[in-house]
C-alpha cells in the first residue's frame, strides 16, 4: 500500500452573508461551496502577490 500524506486542511468560519454568497454562486455554477471557496482563496492569493496591503485590510474586516 503506497504511503500518502494527508491533504492540508484549513478551517475557516465565515459570516452568514459570505456563506450565502458562496452558496448562491456555487449553485449558479453547479459546483460545491468548497470548490467556490478554494477558487476565491486562489484568486485572493494572486491579488495578495500584487497588493498585499489591500488583502490584509480585507482580512481584518469584521474582527472582534
């Protein structure tokens, strides 16, 4: 039996409005919420490379 390493797992809590947005976009495109969330994360990483200050400001939105 080949040895495989587990895939990385990142648990994230999202606000209700963000979750609803993920649900509706995923439904429209016939994909899962997880696929949509991964796509958003990839896009965010690309934007981060271009403008880290903007992404970091968005990361702090909704902090307690």
